[in-house]
C-alpha cells in the first residue's frame, strides 16, 4: 500500500519513542522506505542501532557531522522524502517548529523541507493543555502541519488525560492518508459526528440516539480519497476511523470550540446529532431525590455550529454540508433547513423509528443542493459515505 513511498522519520525525546520502532516496522512491511533522524533527547530512549537495523538505513543525528554532510547535506535530506513524520513530537519540538527555530538537525530539517509534515505529539497532559502548547498547535495547524493525536489515556508519568501518543497502527494509517494519491489529496475536511451529551449533574445527562456510524463512515471515505480529516466526535458507539485527526468532545459547546479550532478547512460535513438544548444551570453535585418532589429542568439553547460556520464572513470552508434528520415532510423540511442554516448541501433522511435508520446500518438519503434534490436508493451507510465523498471531491475540484 505504501510501496515506493519514502518517509523521513524524526524520533524526538520522550518515553513514547519506543513506539517509533513499531511505526518503522509497519511502514516497511507496507513497502515504504524509512530514513530515521534521532534527536539528542530521543537517543536517551532508543538507540541509533535499533532504528538503523529496523529501518535498514543510516540514522542521521548531527547537524554538524562532516561525513553526514558530505554524504547527504541536510537540505537534500529534508527533501529526499515524500513525507516528514515526527514521532514522538515533544512540546519542545512543536515549540521549535511553531517558532521557526533551527538549532539541531531535526528542527533544521523541519524548517528546510518542502514536503508535508505529520506530527504525533506525546507529552504530559498539563504540558499538552498548556496555553503555549495550544498556541503552537494552532499555529502549526494553520501552517498545514498534519496531526495524529494525541489521544486520551494513562501516561508513563502516572497521570491521565490528553497527551498520550497515538498507537503505531493509527500513525501508520495517518501516514497512509497523508501519502494517498486520491482526488482529495492536500485537502482538509472537517467532519462532526455522533451525539452530544448535555450534563444535568455530574452523573446524569441528556443525549440522543445517534450511533455516529454515518459520520465515521463519511470520515473513512474521505480519508480513502486522500483527504486530511479532522474528526470531531461526541460520545458515539461507532469507533472513530483510522487515519483522522481525532477530537473527542462531550457537549455542543465543546464541539463548537473544537470545530472552530480545526478551521480552516476546504470542506466541512456536519453529521453530528447536536443537542438543541442544554440544561441551563447544570448542577455541580449530584441532584438528590427528595420525597414527593420532582426536579424541574430549565433549558438553554445550544449554539448552532452548522449555522455559525455557514455564516462565517472569513475563513468559511468552500463547501459546507449539513444533515437533516427528519420524521415528517422530509424534503420540504430539509429544503427549508438548508436555507435557514446557510449551508451549501443538506443530506436529508427519514429517521422515523419504522425506517430503522437511526442506529441501523443502512441509510436512505436525499441530497439537496442549489441545483435541486436527488434521492439515492436505500444502501449501506458506508456506500452513502463513499458516494458523498466522491461528490465532495468533485465539488472541490
Ligand atoms: N447542527 C449543529 N449545531 C446544532 C444543531 C444542529 O451543527 N446546535 C447541525 C447538525 O449537525 C446537522 C444540522 O445542523 O448537520 C441539522 O441538525 P438538526 O438537529 O436536524 O437541525 P435543527 O436546526 O436542530 O432542526 P430541528 O428543529 O429539526 O431539530
């Protein structure tokens, strides 16, 4: 699948460096060639010999090594690959990249390259959440740097949260997507998916029946066509697809923040079933049952993410696609919804319980665009996704 592709793999200094070994192995198994670059800090965690043997290649370490410079200058090295991958990308490396520092071989290669760069961050949760790191991540994303993870999980330091590096198979899938030659190569598409959970108190929430299957299938189909996909998902049953930049959220407000942080994008597909309302003042502690008394919940309206993005005066994705899950007058309601939301396309479907679509594996949709509507025969959600992804590719040209 990656036959003939050349990856320059920078191994940074973090405990997750050991996972780089499996990334190299996986890439080579798929036919890619890998040239490792090991930072000084990285060499505290894995040895150059390990990387060299697994990659079947020389390992580059030093900016000022005369022999290396004569064999292959650092500028040439930075361009001799199809993709530059940083795994693990430490807070320090991200900071250097975002600020244009080049004081060692890895950071110099990252400045000098004319090839796409994909980073797999790994750091302590506090370091990941630090405003400086988040500023750097935002800058790098707007520079077009591709991200794989980090994911939520337990860390070597004993803490739990975001900052754990993605697993090697996910990094390999992201590399595959970045190197894909499909029609969406070089395009960034944002996909929202799943339900949102709106808290009543710390143990109760309001949700809906969305499984996230259609959203996951759309993201997978877009990745298969070569897009870089940012997948913002609520707590869905369906597993997220591989090869995406995954952002997990709970509430509509969090989803809106994540969507805004992920822009700019060439296209955005809003497949999430966002809760229209949240509990106005969710309780910070568990609401206790009191004999003879029923709690009263007051609601507040959630932000409309699709409408907000559709009406952006600056940085609006070229193509904005909304969904309309209806139970009555599907086409009339969805046509009105397209106008109300200001999106370009609406994918309408009938989610009446009798159709078995909500939570089921099939979908029957009508695509409504400025040119009118077309109804597709009932088919698997993966097929709906593939057809929609092809249409998106054609629209983005
Ligand atoms: N949507 C959104 N943010 C919201 C609500 C909905 O982004 N707060 C998006 C959904 O992802 C979907 C589209 O808007 O793409 C339509 O969602 P839907 O719930 O059908 O729209 P509503 O405006 O809530 O209309 P209804 O009165 O039918 O619930």
